[in-house]
C-alpha cells in the first residue's frame, strides 16, 4: 500500500536524500536542551552552524558533541563580507566538521545582512572548483539565482525577508518565479516568522525551508518546531496536489438542482 | 652592532593568534593548541596558518615562526 499521498517525497540535494524538507538553525535558544528538543520536534535532518574564533575565556560544551548523529551539519559563512573571508571560513568549516557542504553567506552590510551578489558569485565559483557543495544564501532575484546555479551551486537559497525579521515572504511572486525557473532546488532561507509562512514557501514551489529565529525565539521553541514541521509538510503536499484557480466570483460546491422549496 | 640591530634583538618575537599579538612560545600548532587545552582529537576545531588551513593530521609537524598569524576556530551555534 502506498502512503505517498500522506507523506512528503524525499528531497535530494547533491546526491544526499532528505526525508525532511526543513533545515534548522542552532542559534539563540533559551538553552541547549531546548535546542535539542526543538531539533527533535522539527524532524530536521540538517542543522546549521557558525564557524568562529575560539573564546579565550573558556569554552562551553562542543556543538559537535551535542548534536552528535542527530543531523548533518550545514556550516555557514555568516558575517563574511568578502569572497576571500568566506572561502577561508568554508575551508575551516570543512576541516572542523568534516563536510564539504557550506551555506555560503557573503553580506554587503552588517545591518541589512543583505547579500553582496558579486562577492557571492566569486566565492561560489571558487568553492565549487575546490569541490564544495555550495548552498548560497542570496537575493530573491531570479537572475542572481540563475547565475549561482550556472556557477555550480547545489541549491539556491533566496531570502523571504531580512534575516531574523520574521516578516515572512515579502515577494511571493518572485519566489514563485525563481522556483519555476530554477535548475537546482530552491531553499527559502531567512524571513520566516511562523508556520503558515513556511507552508507558503513550499506552496510557491520551494524544495525546502531553512529557518532559525522563528523557532529559537518563539515563546515555546519546541512547539514552534513541531508547527514548522507540519507547515512544511502541508505546504509540500499542497504544492504537489495543485491548488485550484482563483476566481473573482462565488461557485457553489453543493448541487444546484433539487433544492428544498423550489 | 648598529643601533637598529640592537633594537631588533631587544624586541621579543611575537605571533598573532585570533587577531591578538602574543609572544612566540609554542614551536608547533599542536603545542599552541595544547597550551589552550585543546587536544588533537577535539571535534569541531580547525586551524589556519597565514590564511591556509592546516589539516589536523599536520598539527604536530607544522612549525610556527615569528610574525605568523594563526586562526583557531570552532563550530558554534549559528543560523
């Protein structure tokens, strides 16, 4: 018996198969146990991590030891402002975490956290040539997404709204356009605030959603993680089911004939 | 001995670790890490010397010289 109509189909990026289409960040939780519980509730199979200088004041428990075998790591180059810094950070991440996967982030402004497209493209080309599986965080711009895919990105990750803003998907039409035209999976990264927005991302055609703050800063992160899981699954199912066309007038769903009293 | 040579001798040899200058004390990357209580088997750690990653397997035999810049990083929570 097939249960295909009930479950989401696996996502494949660069030959790796994911049953969950939700990727989760590990930052900003009230404590580490809540983070682990949220990871479990989300059902995610890949979590993000940052690469930072060690603290001279002593270190807390290692993130690698905490996560263990719960999920794959997707290290990021968050905060990097040049291709050069991002490439070195990616190389350090590969050594630290033993993965060639990298969420490539090259920002052009520390307040806006908006991608610097020129540097992003340059870093993508360099890292792809060096054998990395590159998932660039990018603008919601179909041309940039196409250039990144052409440069060898394994997926493209356009922002729904500014990082951490929780504004949702500010330009759903463009996200839908990107999804319709992209040769590689589209992962909605950044901006999601609640589960309906994660569902919308999937309905627009995204292959997956990456989020962090919406879960880690929710009043109840573990419950929100479960909500995001359900939202992503619902959105994926709806996307595959195909929504009805929008009409400008009512259309009765009950039969017109045999009305009582006519 | 010229004055400038004397001045050079008097200056202690330093390296830069994570952006901060410190006296050159450790001979190798492994020794530098050991001084910070980081074992060679520590997970989630990576080191770069002058902008190039030094693989874990080479920590023992990679020597440090005055003027070198070392980055020691680890995986942390991130989005």
